[in-house]
């Protein structure tokens, strides 16, 4: 696939994918930043679970943002 030329309009689905991807990246960032609170309160299991969910959301969000740039 080639990159679209700068003058071509972005399709509606690509725009939606980009927005959803950015939302997921934002949620992942909040989860990553807030996870130390669980470790500080001796609930490491919850903290590890939160980190796993944050990494998964960041991966999906990054994939969507990257894919929307190619459309």
C-alpha cells in the first residue's frame, strides 16, 4: 500500500479509526500512570492486571492509529 497524497481527503472510517485509536491510547496512558497506586497499597495483583490491560489497549490503539494513516 502506498501513502495517499497530501491533497486527498481522509475517509470517514479512517478518521473514526484514528479517533478511537487515540482514545484507547489515552485510556492506556491513564491506566499506566495510575497503576503505581495499587502497588503502593499492597494490591500488586490489581496493579499487574491494570498494566496488562494498559499494554493491550495501547497495542490496539497504536494499531488503529497506524492503520488510519495508511487509508
